[in-house]
């Protein structure tokens, strides 16, 4: 057999049977040989293309295990606040967007950080300086809070008399019931009908923009727990289906339908079943139900075992009662879904582990790749339970350092020093034998650079800050372990490991060429590594400089 492609150089395969190799051969998009260069000559043919990487290393295609792909449309069509970092800069960015698009009837954007504001938070009065004549809606970086102007509040009927929303918070001025213009969690449902309506083509633009970015970082597989602020799932999935039929999807997308506390559950399961059967292409398929158990620490909506350090008596809350959650998870598993859950607080993790255990006892189904993501406040005995229940840990390395805004301004004051210093375990999961994958939570993390993720898993120190204190250095992992997290473990999370995740005979030829040998360079230089090329099924899909 003569190969279509031969790749030579140092190869990290992520295959435990042969972790390192010198070369591999590709035929019809599949890997047909992995081994030494001295053994590969029989695969050379007149039309064989040769790639040789002398300086760096070649690794399998990587996976982002939790990215909100279709939310990229917000960044493509709206105000991108990720590019600036202060309240003044946010307002200037919004103002510039309005000046450049003076014919629009709503200003929408995403990416502000809660921690840059004072204790009152962002207010409508701030946005009214841009305009109080058209609605302005900004979604936070973590997508858990909404900053709105007075016009939006008026259109939504939000005032002193508006009752609280289950699972949400309307932030109000002290000593009064007047709303400030800041909504948390499910209070965002009050403005759902005011948000700009996107078309199928808008979502296609967002998906393709995300794909271009992800390929440039060596990502070849993505798990998307779809965020649906507008309740237009059908439109988003039709955008995916059309791109699949047009042959424009290169990355393999594994999709999740998100179930929320106030949903009509019968309707959710009915619609999810239709979409699961409909969205079943080689490059995109719906396999999973996603459930939020709690919110986030910075909004005081994460559910904690012990009260918030700055708010006695406040533990946050679960978005579901335990009996309800048990039944939903059990039904989802019985109906053939993977269950992927958001848990930030340790009490939230208790809730979902109880539900997974209940479901396993009812169904006797143990290896469904059920997962928990974020995992900020975690206790050791919970990690033992995760192992017993075969749960995949989906960590977010991009947050695993002492961030000047989040760690110092929010996490230490809200959690207290002890909990803040123990947050975001990584090594503990791996030591217990839990399959651990990684995720950016895009567009919470912008940019989502895989080499930054690698750096933070290994160092737990902000890039370019050698010498500063690490966040819980006991949770550092080795480069080899981090590469496994990025590659084969991510494929496992999405039930793709039989085809992807390692450079092994019989698997898809998805691989990434790096300009540095990450196994031998200074660990604090890892983030400087560049993606030279990304291949999927042996075809070049990203080439640096082109």
C-alpha cells in the first residue's frame, strides 16, 4: 500500500501503547502506520506527499469539551466587549458601535466582566448615556448576567413592582425596590423577547467564524452545550444541518440541548428527540442534554455548602430540587442521552452526583460519558464519588490562575481565602483515575488558545508572569498529562475515541503540527508555542500565515 501522506518528526500519539513515534502514514484519510522512520519506506509512492517537522512536535487533533459555538454570532454581529477591560472602555465601545450603525433599533453585545464594577454593579444609568431611546442589552463574559438600559427595562415592564424570578435575581438599589439595570441568571428571561432575532444565515456566519478560529488553535472536535437565550434551537440546528449538507463543516461538532428549570419538560424531551434524529451527520450530531445546576460565584448564584464569605446566610441555590433533578437525569439516560451538567459550587456538585447515582441505580447504565463541567469549588470526597460514578471531569484551565479581576476582586472576597486557594482542581481528578477533558467555555474565554490551556494546566500561573504565585500548585499536571486531556480524553468525552483523539492505526488522520517540542521546552514558555498546521482526515485545514 502506498500512502497519500507521510508525516515525519517527533510525534506524541496520546496512545498509551506507543506514546512517541518518529513517523506515520495516511491513506484515504485514515492512519495506516505509526512507528519509526526506518520502517516507513514501504509506504512511499510516486504521489505520496511528505511533511517533515524538524523543530517541533506533532500531536493529535485537540478537543474543546464545552464551547458555545453559536454564541459567536453575538460577537460577529454585535458589540464585542472582550476587547476592552474597564467600564469606561465598555461604554466607549458601545457608543462607537452605535455611531457606526446608527440605523439599528437595538444594541446588543457580549463580554463585560462583572468584577470591574463596584458593589452596585453595572447600571442602566451608565448605558443611558449611550442611548435611552433604543434598547441596549449587554451579556456578561460568563453569560450569566445581563446589563440593560432604561429603555429595555421599560419595554420588558421591569420596575419596582416586578416580582422576583425563580432561579434569577433582579438587582435593586439598596433600601428601595428600584431595579439597577442588572439581571442575573433566569431573570434574563424577562428580556428574551427584546433580544435581536437572528436568521439562519446569521448563525451560519457565527458557526463558520468560530470554526476558523478553532482550527487555528488545533481544535478538531468540539462539544457544544447550546445556549439558547432566544429559544430558537430549531434555527440554530438547521444552520448546522445546512452547513453539513453543503460540506462546509470541517470540525466534528457534538451537540447538547439545554434543559432549564422553567421549561416544559415534556416539550423539551419531545423537541430534543426530534432534533436528535434530525441532526445526525458525520460532522454534527445531537447526543446530549445539558443541565445547569447553579450559577456562578461572581453573581452569588453558585450553590455552596458553606455560606458566602461576604454574605452571611447566603449559600446560593440549586436551580432544581433534588427529586426533580433525579427524575430528569434518569429519564434522559433512559432515553439514550448523555447528560452534561454545569456545577460551580460544591453543594451543586452534591446535587448532580446524587442524581447520577439515583439514575444509575434505576437504569443500571454506567458508561454513558455523563459529565460535570467547571468544577470550581470541589471537596476531595466528591472526587471519589465522581470516580465511582464514572463521571467525566470537564475542567476549564483558562481560569486556573490568580486572575487579577476574578480571583482578587471576586473569588477571595466571596469565597474566603481558604476556598479561593483550593478552587479549580485538576491533578486531583487525574490522580483518582477520572477521565479529565478541558474546555474554554467560549465565548466566556476569548481568545480560546489551546497552548494557553496547556500552559495553565502545567503551571497554574498567568502567561508571561513567571515568578508569581500559582493557584493551588498541588493541582499542576505534567505536559504529557495535559496533552492527554487536550486530545484523547476530549475525544472520549464525546464518544469519539474509536475514531479520534490519538495518532493510531485505523483512526482518522486528525493532527496538529507545533513549532516547538512542548515535551522538552521550559514549561513557562509553553504558551508561546504556535500552531503551524492543522489536518483533518489527512487534509490541511489550517496553515499558519495563509
